[in-house]
């Protein structure tokens, strides 16, 4: 999973990171929620400044193995 953060104002939160997740079996339908909002690859997820200052929680517990 690769995360890129871009601020709409001062650039305080700009940055990026890559997180590797091991899945068994080798394929899975990866589902990640950020602060309760489902992340979709083709659509940026918007988070308000106040919410971001409190911290972001990534939850991948909805990920389902395939096969």
C-alpha cells in the first residue's frame, strides 16, 4: 500500500510512505479504512485539518483472502 498526502493549503502534511502487508494465502481483496472512511484507489480520500491533527487510523481488518 502506498500512501501520498497532499495538503490543500500550507503543505504541512505533505509526504508519502509505503507499507508492505503480508497476506496468506498470497492473494486478497485488500480493504482499508482511514478514520472510518473507505479508501478507494481511483479516488482521493479527503481528511480535514482538525481530524488530521488528531491523527489518522488505518484499519485493514476488512481485508478478505481470496481462494
